[in-house]
């Protein structure tokens, strides 16, 4: 595929979001960059992030469009400019998966590459497994091998929301700080997300039922989940693992090496 020259101003600004309605009627904000007829990369961000935060500000949209791809990104429900329900039942893992399928259907995308990070990668494991006829290759960055947000102390977050009770657990403090750093985040919606994922039942990635499409797993060398990510890569029949040097879970998306490895993998290298 030939690389294309794209004006910097066209790929660093956020286009007006296009609203897509999920199967349950939830409004999802979606965005596209690149030539309409170019191969599509569906990009799905992580917890407490957004399409802008995960893919635009870190340079992913620039790199992918420069390499000749069209990027189709969404703000996952509860994030960005998408609707933010407060009910945990609106955040089952299957619901997040069908949201991605609804976006692809609305844009008439029959086949695509998949790029997900953290929660978006966990959702991607299911998407690639369930839609192998529509996903040619996938990159799953920082994918957890267990329940996403399992270490979040929900009781402490609820007390913090109710009356400002200080949060003592360091991991939970980090999650709250991560949530509050992105304008527009709704902590109550993200608590409902954590509750919904936990109550989904049997949502740990099943190594015995791994996706069969080619997958690049990528995780930071300083990320606490790296060994679990390696284990998932070993379980998938057509996968490789890329260690993102000197990066933790929160800094890995900004890695140039991660982007270069992704572009090469999508190109079949």
C-alpha cells in the first residue's frame, strides 16, 4: 500500500462526531480520518480515555493515515462524547462488543483491522474471536488477562462520590486520577462500567477459545500485566508478542516503536 500525504491540520483536529445508535439505543460518538476507500482500522480506546485522548493526541491517527489507512474510532459508551448510562447492566462485556459491531455495520465496513488498547483490547479479544470473517488482523495493546478494573475498590469510590471520603487504596486513587484528568468524564458512569464488567460472568479471556486471526499483542515492559498479556499471546494460534520498551500501562500508547510495529503488522510484515 502506498503511503499518502495528509495535511497535519486534518489529522490533529477532532472532526464533528457522527452519532451511531447501539443495539440498545445508546448513542455512540464516532469519528473518521483518511481516504474513504482506504483500508479501515477500527480503533477502540481504554478505560477513562476517549478516541481523542488515546488515538489523536498520541499520534496514532497521524501515523495510520500517513501509512494509507482510514481510521474509524469510537468513544466507548460511558466515555468521551458518547452517552454515559449510570446502570451497571448497560456495561456488560457483550454489550461493549456489540457496540463495535454496530459501528462497523452503520459505516458499512465489512472487513477491517482492529486496534484496541487496555479495555479496548479486552473488548477486541471478543470482537476478533466472534467476527473472524470481518477482522483481518488485530493489535491488542495492554490487554489484561483477567477482569478489567478488578483492582478498583468500588466501595471506596462510592464513598468518595457520596461525601468526599478520601480514598486510601493507591490503585483506586490512580483510577480516580485517571478518570478526572480527562474533561467530560463521569465517574459514576465509569463505576457502573466496572460493576457491569464484574457482573458479566466468565469474562476472563479464555485461552482455550482464543481468536484465530493474526494478532499482535503489545504491552509495556513496566506494565504489571505484561506476563498475563504474554500468556494470552502464547494461547492464540496465530499471534506474536511485542514488548514496548521502558513503558508502563499509561505511557505505552505514546510509544513510537509501538506505532511502527503496528503499521508493519497491518502491512503483513
